């Protein structure tokens, strides 16, 4: 029992990323290394898949086909036919975030989305892309006018809303994945056999939901610039 108490006392040491090696003065953490591994696996998978594409899908090709059709329909419902032009961005976000979320199913691997720096990078990058899409769609003048709608006096609130979006995106993703991993880790320490299994299955669902929520919010933000408030 005392051993388990000691493990629980040091649980945060197991949760936080650790330095693997240095590139000059720059430390490379387990978060970065795990992200590289997942990126390499995704590249190899889609390279293999793209070499065997068929006009009529067969086997595993059905999965990406269904995924693209699902998000294509979501984009079309939100923005009309032109929404499908953002399918590469939306589908890539979902697949990448989902893969990072589910990395904790690999023994000893910590999901990169457990690291706030990863989710913050996703949040900031996504919102910057949304702003660029807004400028390209409306032009610089139209983009600025967007912040004065529906009423001019709402300009400060609209600016604050845009600044808060990356914070909201990153904290939501980080909090859910970190919390799920912590619960499973604690259960593995206390009851290392059957009890953590249902929680791990719930973690699969949670990882899927969080990737979808992040992607759906991105679609909403893009649609907001295209069609207004």
C-alpha cells in the first residue's frame, strides 16, 4: 500500500513531458518526439493508401472516403458549395488531432495533446488560418468591417472574442485529454487489472469527441467570417 501511495505522490512526474535529447541549446521533449512518430506513421499510412486507390473504394479505403464525405457535408451545410474548398484543412485537423489524442493507447507513449504547448499551437495556428481565410474572402477592408458588425459599438467585444478563441480551443482539448490520462493512470496504480479497461474505452470515445469538437468549432469560425455573425 505504501508503494502505491508513493506512486500516486509522484504521478505528476509521470504526466509531464520530459527531455529526450538536445539539438544544440534546444531541448527536445517527449511531446515533440511522440508527435514526430505519429506524423511519420500517418505519412506512411496515407502514402500506402494513396498507392492503392480505386475508383470504387474497397477495404480500408472506405474509412477515409466516409470521413471526407462526412466533413464535406458539414462544410456544405455551414457555408454552401464553397465550403468544400476548406475540406483539406478540416480533415487534416481532425485526423491529426485524433491520432495525437489516441496515442496514449500505445504503451509508455504520452499523448502530445496532454501538453498545453501542443494544444496552444493548434489553437493559435487554427485561428491565424481562420483570420487569413477571412481576409482572403472579404478583403482587408471587409475583414476589418466584420469586427464592427452587427453594431459598431461591439468592435471591442468582437476583437476580444477572436483573441479568446485560441485559448478556449487549446484549454478545452488539453483539459479533457490530460484529465482522461490522469484518471487512467491513477486507476492503473490502484487497481491494475480490470477496472481501468472501461475507462480506457471511454478514453477512445473522448479522444474522438474532442477531435470532432475542435474541428467543428473551426468550421464554425470559418463560416462566421464567410456569412457574418
